[in-house]
C-alpha cells in the first residue's frame, strides 16, 4: 500500500504506478494470429499494430513503470482514463467492468517464494478482435499459451479473442493450485512442530502462514464474482457458447477458495493445539515440582528437627534413632508415592 | 490434491486422472433393462452397447485410470470435453450441469475406515434412455440397486433412466448416515477421554476428527445445491413428477449437513472442555504444592532456628523446650488447616 | 440416529420406524365433529371412518411401531409413500410439503425431563375435511384441544379442519415456552455454581445444557420456515383468513428461537466465566505460595547460617546475637509485607 | 418469561397479562385534539370517547392488569383478539401488523436503573382518526408530547393521527440514546477496573453488562424491520409523505443498533483483556517466586553443608572459612542477578 | 455521543449541533465557476449568492456551531428540516437521501492524529446547479479541489455540479488510504512489541488500535451502500455517464473496507500471539524454578541429615564421609541433569 498515498491529490485517471519495487520499464510484445498465420514481434510504437480484421491481436505489456507507454496504448485503443488507472493501481481488487467498446478484467497472479505469497496484478482488456494483457513483471505463466499458439495445438488458433481471454484466466487460476500445494506442505510441517516442539517461533510461523492465506483469500474471493459477471455479461464480445468454459474456471475458483478456507481452519486448530500443548506441558512441569517438593520438604523438616540443639532431647540418645529416622523417611516417601499414584500424577 | 498440479499447462479438457493412488484400470459393466427383460454384461468396446429405445442402458465405469476408454465413451455419447475432465478430476466439488443432450451430476461417495473418512468421486451422466456412472473403485453401494433390478422389485424396472438416477443418488446419500454414525461413536469415545485422562494425544484426536467432519461437510454441503438444481432443472430428461423423490434426497442432505454441524459444535465444546480440565487439574496441583510448602516451610524454619549454635540461647536449656517445639508445630499445622479450609482448598 | 442405518438398502418409501425405543404398538382414536355433534371412538379398522362431508374427522395415531396400520391409513387416504416414510422417520427435520390432495406438516414436540430435552416427532396430514396426526407416544399436549372440542368452547367446533391444524401447531409451540423456562432455571442454577464452586462437573453441566439448547434449536429453527411456508401456501385446504393465526404462531416461534439463542450466549459467557474464575483462583493460590516462600525461605537460610559449625564464627559468641537474629527476622518479614502490599498482593 | 407458561392451554386470544410484577390496574386518559381545540380527560367507560371525525382521539392506556378494560377497548374499536393478545403479551418482540381497519405496532421502551436495563412493552393501534397506546406502567416519555399538544407547538396539532404515531415512535427511539449513554459510562468504568484491579467481580460485571446489551439488542434489532414495514406499508392510514419522517427513525434505530454492537465488541475485548491481565500478573508472581527460590535454595543448601557434623570436616577449622562462606553467597547472588537480568526477569 | 441526549425532547428537525467540542462559529465561502470564469468570496448573507444558471455555485460551510446560519441556508435552498437535522447530527451514519429538489449525502472525513482516529461529519447537498458542503472544522482536504478549479486543470470547470460531488467524495475516500497507512505502521510496531516484550500496556495498545479500526469500519462500511445508492439513483441531478466515476469510488471503498478487515484480523492474531507468548514465558519460568528446586531440595535434605545430632550416627565418624557426601551430591546433580535433558527442559 506504500505508494498509494503518493497518488492522493492527483486528478482522477492520473497514471501513477503504485506497485512494489518492480522494474520501471514497460515492454510490449505483440502476437497476431489466425488459423493460417502467426506473427510475433516486440514492438515499441503503437502504429506497429496492424489490427487487421482477419487476425486476433494479442498485445502483452510487461512492466507498468512507463506511464507514457500505457497512455499511448490507452489513446490508441480508446480506453477510458479510469480503466488505465485501474491497470496501474496494483492494489486494486479483482474486478470486471463492461464498456461499450471493450471489457476490462483484472485479477491476481499468485507466486509462492520461500514460504511467502506474492500477488501480481494482471489486467486484461478484451476488445473486438484484440486483447491487451498487462503484467507487473515478465512472468512465465502465459508462455505456455504462446507456445500452443506457435504449435497451433488445440482450437486456440481457430477461435476469436474471447477464447484467448478464457485461456489466460484459466492459466492464472490453475497456477493457484500450485501455490496452495506449497502452502499445504508448509502447514503439514507446522503440524509436527506444534506437537513436538512448540516454541514462540512456531506460533509466529502459524500466524504468518495464516496471513499468507488471508492474502490469498482476498485475491481469490472477488475473482469468483468477476468470473460470474463475465458469464452473465451480455457483451457481444463474448460468445455465449463460452459459458461452459467460464463455468469451468468458476468451479476451479470455488475449489481453490474452499481449500484456502479449509487450510485457514486447520491453522486455527493449530493455535488451539499450541495452547493446549503448552498448558499440558506446564501441568507436567508443575507435577514434577510438586512431587519433588512434597517428598523432600517434609523430610528436610525432620532432618532439621533432629539437628536442633535442645539440651533435653531424648530421641537423640536412642540407640536406633538414626536407622529409625531413615525408616520414617522411607515410610513418608512410600506414602507420598501412593498418594500421587492415586492422584494419577505418576 | 497432489496430482492436480500435474495437470497444469495441459489444454482444457485434457484427460488426466488426479485421484489418490487408485488402480489404473478402467472396467465397464453394462445393464440394459426394461420391464420385460434385463441383460448384464462386462464390455470392453463401445459398439457392444445396443442403445435400443425400448431399454434403459446403464453403463457403470469402475476405475478412472485408463483415459483412452473414458475418451471413447465421450466420443460415443458425444460428451463435452470439459465434462470428461470433470469426471476425471476427483478433486472437483459436487456439481450439476445441464447440456442439451445430457445432464451431468458429480458427487462424493463417503467411506469410513479406521477413524478416517475417504471420499470417492462419483460422476453420473444421464442422457435420453441411458445413464453412465463413473466410480473411482469398485464399490458395493450400487450393488444393491443392481440386485433390485435383477429381482424386478419395486417400480425401478418400469421407470425410465431418471428414476435410476434418483436411486443412485439416494444410495449414496443414505450411505452418509452410516459414516456419521461411526463418527458419532468415535466422538462419544473422545468425550470420556477428555473428562478422564486428557492428554495431548486426546487433543490431537479431537482435532483430527474435526478435520474429518470438515472434509465431510465439504463433500455434502454443495450436494444440497446440486439436488436443488436438479429439482429446478427444466430438462426434458427428468420427469417433473420426480420432484417429490428429489425433494426427499434434499431433505436427507439437509439432515446429514445438520448432524455434521452439530458434531462439529460438540467437538469444539470438547476443546474448551479439554482446556478447562487441564486448568482445573493445574489448580489442584498448585493447591497441593502450596499446602505442602505453606505447612512445612515455616516448620523447617523453626527447626533451623533451634539448630543454631549461639552461645547465649536460653530456650535450648529449657526443660520442656522440645515438647513445646512439637506443640508449636502442631499449633501451626492446625492453623494452616483452618486457613486452607476457609479458602476452600481442602 | 441409531436405527436410521437399518433402513439403508430398503427401497424408497419402505416403512420402517427409526425412533427411540418407544412402544411398538399403534393405536388410533377418531374424533368426528361439527358445530352440532361430536363422536369420539378408538378404532382399529379403516372402514370405521365415515368421512362424512358435514363433519371434520380427526384421526390421532399414537405409536408408530405397527407399520401395517400406517400403510393401511396411507392406502385409505391415498398418501404418497414418501410421505408415509417421513411420518415414520422420526429423525426428520420439521418440514412442510404440499400435495394435490393434502398438505403434510411435521414438527417436534419437546419434552423436558430431569435436565434433559427429548423431541417427539409429530406429523400432521391435512386433507379436505379430515386431519390425521401422528405421535410417537401418547402425549397429553393434544388432550386439552380434545377437551375444548367436547365442551364446544371457542370457535373450534364451528371451523373446518385447517383451524384444527392451527390449534395443534399452537399447542406444540406453546409447550416450547414451558421447556425453555425449565432450561432457564437450570442455567440460573449453573451461574451460582460457576461463581462459587467451579469444578469440572460444573463445566460438564454447562456443556451438556448447551447441547440441549443446540438440540432444541435444531427442532425449532426449521419450524419457522415451515410456518412461513404454510402462510405462503396457496392450497385451497387452508382458508386465507387463517393468515393472522399462523402469523401468530410464527411470531411465537421467532420468540422461542430468540430466547434459545440468548440462553446459548449466556452459557458461552459461563464458559469464559469458568476459565477466568479458575485462573483468578490460580493467581490467589500462587500468591499465597509465593508469599510463604518469599518470607520463610530467606529466614530458613539465616537460621541455617547460624547453625554452621565453623570454628571461627564470631557472631555465635555475641551476647545479644540470638535476640538480634529475631530482630533481623522481624525486619525481613516487615520488609516483605511492605513489598507485597505495594505489589497489591495483600 | 415467568408468567408466559401460565397462558398455556388457554384458547388463542385469551387475555392474560404476562408482564413483570407491574401494577394490576388499568387507567385510561383520552386526548382529543385538532388545530382549534384540545380536550384531556381521564375516562373509565368506552362511551366517553366521542370519536368525532374532525378530531384526533388519542387514548393512552396505562397498566395492563385489568383485562376486562382491555377487552372493552377491543370490542369498541373492533380489534382482532390476537392483536389484544399481543398487547398483553409483554414478552412479544417488536412487531408490525396491518389489518383492514387499523395497523398495530408494538415496541420496547427501555429504562435504565442502577446498571440494569428494563424493557417496557408499548403497543400502538393506529386507526382512522384515532390512536390507542398501551403502556405497562405510567412512564413520562409521552408526557413531553402531551405538553407539545397542549402548547400547540410545531405542527403536531395540524396533522392527523399518523403524525402522532411518528412522534410516539420517535420519542421511544430517542430515549434509547439516553440508556446507551448510561451503559457507555458503566463500560468506561469497567475499563479502568479491568486494567487496575481485575477481580472475579469485575469479570462478573462485564458479563452482566454484556447481558444488558444483548437484552437491548433484542429489543432494538426487530424494531428496524418494524419501521421498515411501516415505510413500505401501503395502508391508507399512513400518509405517503410521512416517508422522510419514518426514514429518520429508521436511521436512528440503525445508529442505536450500531452503537450497541460496538459496545458489545468493546466488552468482548475486556474479557480478553481480563484474561491477559490475570495471566501477566501470574507471570509476575511466578517470577518473584522463582527469583526468591533460585537465590535462597542454593544458599540454604550451602549453609546446611557447613552445619553437618562430620568428624573429618577440614573447612570448618579454616580461619577465614566463615567470611569465605559469605563471599561465596555474594558471588552466587550476583551470578543469579546477572542470569535473571539476561532473562529479562528483572 | 455525549451531546446527543441534549436533543431529546426537542421537536423533530430542531437544529442542535451534537458534535465534539468544535468551534461554535459557522463560516461560508462561495465559489461560483463555469468554464470561462471563477469567483471566490467569503459571504455572510444568503443574498450574496447569485445562483446564475450558467454557473455552478459551490457553497462550503465550515463549522456547524451557528444554527441560525444553517437555518437560513435551509430556508434559501428549501431544505427539508430533517435534512438540516442530519447535517448537524454529527453522530449520524453515512447516508444518502433523494428529495425532489436535491440529493443529500453525508459521510465521514477521517483524520489520524497521535495513534488516534477522528471522524469529521461531512454533509453534501447537491441541487440543480449548486452544491453545498458542510464541514465540522476547516479541513484542507477540499483545498486541493479549489486549487484545481482556480488553475482550470482537468475537466472540472467544464462539468456540472454532479462532477464536483464526485470530486469531493473521491477526495474524502482517497484520504482514507493515508489514515490506513498510518494505522498499518502502528500495527507493525505492535507486532515487534508482542513478540519481544509483551506487557499489559502492549495488550492495551492492541485493544485501542482495534477500537480505532472498529471506528473506521463503522464510518466506511455504510459509505459503500451510499455510493451504491448514488449509482442506482435515477435523479436527474446526476448524469448517468458519471456511473464509471462513482463505480471507481465504490471500488476504492471496498478496497479500504477490505484492508480494515485484514488489519482487524491481524490484531486478533496479535491477541492470540500475546497469550501464547505469555504462556510460553510462564513455561520457561516454571522450568527454571522446577530445575532449581529439584536439584537443591534433595541436596539440602541430605545436608540436613548429616547435621542431625544423634549420639549413634556411624557415618559422621567415617574418614571419607565428607568427600563422599560431595560425591553423592555430584551424582544427584548429574542424574537430575540427565532427567531434565530427557524431558527436553534443558
């Protein structure tokens, strides 16, 4: 959120990138394809886009640092200033908005690295025959789709831009499963720790993992509504027969959200577990202390008694006083043992 | 979830089985019946299915390991690739989808084994005059229905495929009650343990049983919506007069979900119970320690006093000093006893 | 739930009674009335029912153990097999279902006995000019209505069967208030116990009473929806002018549900209370121990010092060493007293 | 709730007052007004009500103890028996019901007295040109409105009975703010107590105040819906232009409910606070004990060692043994001090 | 809330300011602008407002202390008395109301100062060609908009009053992000404290910060609905093409509410963290005490034994008794060390 405040006081639609310290560059690569041909090039000027009716033009923009380039794209494709703002505002929740000329979808690409979860803001603008995708950094999750386009596998080359939209969304959502598997592994590791060696560090890790899941949930939860809105959209840009496909993504979203919820519940269970392990351990410690104290404190008292210096102290001169003392001690210890056995402390 | 990530990067509709380490085979048995006749056979080729109008064809597929066979079934019955994907994706939540030619229902068969709950993914495709059911392993829950078909009991042989769908769903849902009874028994056993001998192991069992119930809930909860959707469906494949039957399953689902919720609440109560038992025990331990310490520590001090070696120590030479010492001790012990009695510690 | 599993594998509509170990008999008493006349008789055959148009026939069935009788009733009044199943399935949630010829209502009669709450399954079938009520055991809650019929008090004899339905539902719901009052008394008793003498037994009673309330809630909650559905029903069997009456029952249901919720909240408060009482007591115990230890352990040390046998030990020979020792002890005790006073432990 | 059970078994609409031990009388005062004139009188017979078309008749009934009087009012104004029952059932939730001839509103007047909250049941019947209000006891909250009527201030004398309804509801809702301020003061007082001197009594007060808020919430929550229903009502008895006024009351209700919710949350925070204060104090106590024990127990041991009576005990005869002993003690104490300093216990 | 009760008993629409001890003055500054010209002046009389059709008149009222001035504004612009009451009732939740001649919006301006959050009540009345904004104190959040008007930047001078409404709302909502960043910083600081040095003060700060967030939530939550109502409003005062702009504010509101919720969750996590840190520390303390006690109490006993004064005490005269005693002590200490090592206490 750190850079969001820097935007305050600017006029609406002012293009300021508010992301994490990502590269400040912006590169564009263009893929134009139909069932016959495929052209890929890295472009730097807008006029390099042919935008031929017979082709689907996919413009992939990496890095949101150069707001001039973003502005130019906006001008070329007649994008509403507030949409461009939403592209750059990487703090934005996933959203769907329908305009006359295009539809706008934003969502979160999730990356897992070293027990932490990072969200990358992805925006997609789907127009008539073109699709523009914006990424914060050059990720590899879309690379696979590009590969399929090149190899002309499946029906992707034979379909319009709305099918590409489906494939991009599908790629992002399927990536969630990977992240969740990683987090599941982390959580499994925590389970052992909680039961075996619960330290404050363990507790802290539970809390941190829970935070990651909250973060994940906030990225995924609104996506369900976004997909739902795409399905219900009556925009002519989306073929009604895509319904089954988007319903499929929606089901996956629900499945991911479900799993996240289950993992969060599991972690909450760990918290309770931690507290009860700590408390049970405390009980053990206190029992040990009490048993030691209850046995030796009376014995010490009796030893002290016979260390007293009274002149008139008949027992001291008894012949079997000393062995009798040890006998008494033994008697006391056995009595205590039975008492604690009855209390189920031993 | 372990195999789900292996699917990432495949094109949509790619048939990869993501279940637990179930057998990698796929067998098919076909039952064709009407009120007059009944044929049962194990088939391996699609063309063995006659698909006569006058008969209901029930194809039961066991094992999802052989995706080629699944693909062939898909081709024969013109199943949408995403439906086939849903058949194989055993992580899928229960769902209902209506296509032009068929309706697709998936749900979870629950098995209880050794305090654990396993879910098996069941998919059912209901078409005009045929029904295909997919199971992960050869279960025995449908065997009873096959028996009724053979014996021509009830009205099952006189009805169309939608009645068979109802009977299959009903069989699965009724099986839930068995699993819940087993879990109820487990939970009753835990209750005694928590009250009598609460250990970390008990706590861990509570948590694990709760996990099983969460798992169960996730399988059953969405099923209510599925049944609801079947009821509201206006597909010509389902006779409107089936309403009462599906409403009956729905009521059972709600009843199961209710019971699961009550059991979860009971388990949460056990957690609180555990903590309070542990804390109350701690109180007992501390009281014991404090009573011992409060009685013997002062006594030990007094014994120590009369063990001092001062030259000028008048009491040491008193004739009744030693009995007086014991009298003082007795006085102290009685005083402490009254004090602790008043504190309600004894 | 114990007998429910025994039903599994039977065909739908199979009549097996799944209730608690209630009597296995089934008795029927018939009341036929209109504003002029009233006939009461215990019947055993269906043909004893005249079913004259000018009379309301109320058939009250006690005990669900004899499924043959139930089946006969079903045949006579043309009841759907699944409805009969719902009559016998005493685990069923309260429900309302509308058929062409009759409407079916099931609900729970609550009995309180020795701090426990029992639910009895009541089913009511309202047809044109007749009403059949099914009870698990011969209860006395409907007796009062029978009395009013005999005495021809109020307008009950002048109205049709739907008014009788209203009176039966009203009788059951009003009985809830009695049960809640009993539970309220139990809870008030628990409050004192938690504050005065919190033991594990108290905790266990809190948990058990909470379970009773959960049970009660599960019986009452769905009833609100049932009454709501009766109000919204457009069945010709229910006179629209009954609206005010059923709205009255609905309001009572909401009031009961509200009270149950408040009592549950109160019990949750007791749990917190219990824990804090236990913890506060622990604090008291620890303070006592610490004060004893902190005063006597240093004193014991000093007594030990002057009990040492060093040859060169100047203090031992001082004349006022012994009184000085006691002076030092007094000084220490006073110091500790001031210290603990400042810590607010005394 | 104590008297509610006494109603069970009576026919519906039977008039039995179920309130707290309020006076068993019923008094009526009638105010007839229009913009020109105003008549106030205490009446005892129904025929004293002129019910002239040109006047608004406000009949205020205090005390619900005399059910005959209530019945007479019911007969005169043709009130439905169930409405009269709702007037007397002071346990009733706030409700709104629309009849052909009148609309019925019931709500709760809240009184705060000595840290406790009492709800008084207020019922209002608004007919064509008349309004009947029922109170359990003679309160002073409506007195102010009577004063305004007498002084002919504002527009109240120029408006019809529905404006009077608005003013009565407004008076009750505004009184809620007073009660909430008092409870806020109580809660502020509790905050200091929890932090400074947390005792079981404090905990108990928190719980009791929470109970008061639950009670308040139960009175206020359904009122929002009641007001909402008045707004949506299409009864000809309420002028549509009153909308803004009732919306104003609705906003106040939401504001009160909001504040109650915040106060409840604050109290829950106090519970957590209490537990952590108690636990932190326990830590302090244990530290003190441990420090004392860890310093003096070893010292006592060493003093004990040199008090042994072995014949061959070289140290005893050393010249500087005694000062060396004290040196050793000092060394130990300093060592312990450093150890506990490092543990941050001192 | 303190002054709200002072309003009770006044007639509805009575203008009494119920805010915090803010200045009791009221100043007005008027900005009249269109694309050609801009006039700014501080006014004190209503007739200074020209209200020319070709201009947008923005009247900004600072300070709500002078109710006469507010009343005059109300009279001039024909504002409903209840609206004026809502302007002055600074305890009011954010709300939106549509009148025939104007629309009324109220919301909360949030200020952060020294770890505390203050809400300022902002009311806006949008009429045909004019906008009146009311502030409790002279804030600087609208100054930026005034600046843009002066510099004629963006399209604000070319648009009507509804665009000014959008800009004002946008300014307030964007300011929320600043406040949340400050609170985030506070919360980050608390995290370290909880882990490193958890004191009751830390706990209290957590609770207080949580209270701030609850306060914030109560201000922001209803705003979402307000903006939603503006979007859905069919008032001719708001140009339908503003939809995208208000949707943008709505998205920001949701984002703020989301973040507040996450922060609240984080703080709840801190509470659990605090308790577990305290409990783990307690465990450490108890271990230390137990180890000391378990080692030295038996040793002290043995030292006491050999300090006894029995006449017949063979060991005392053994030559190597004293070294043997030390040997025994060493043996005991090593044994204990191994025992505690095995218990994982060391």
